[in-house]
């Protein structure tokens, strides 16, 4: 995660307390600090993205369940309509059957003689 170049002190300074060594230590500290900040920024961005993703996925699931519920209600209404229509047709054919039974009764002509 070292995104920044660190300038090393010149080779002529062997002492750890030289000014060039202090600059190198500051650059190293700032580089580590910036890399940690970038890491946490990326990490928390990922966390926020994950939360938003799961939230949207859950909302989609809820909408899908609502759609299934509405489809169930509509299919239930259609089946009730078809059942009522079948009951009506049954009564209609029973009525036709009664009418044809009345008309098929034998006719007596004895009263004419």
C-alpha cells in the first residue's frame, strides 16, 4: 500500500541524527499515515457499499414478495369468478333440463274423444 515515493537520505550521512535522516523519518511516518488513511477510506467505503447493497437487495426482495402476494390475490379472485360462473352455468342447465322435462311429458288426447 505504499503509494507515495519515499526519498532516502544521501549515502554520505551515516549518522541517525542527521537532518537528512530526520526528513527520511518524517517522510516514512507521513507515508505510513497516508497509506493507513487510504486503507481505512477504502475499507469504510466497502462497508458502506455493502450496507447499501444489502439494503437494496432486501428492498427488492420485499417488492418481489408484495408482487407475489398481489398475484396470489388476483389468481384467487379469478378462481372465485370462475367458480361463480360454473355455479351459474350449472343452475342454467338445471333450468333448461326442467324446461325440457316439462315439454317431454306425454300428451293425453283422451279428453278429445
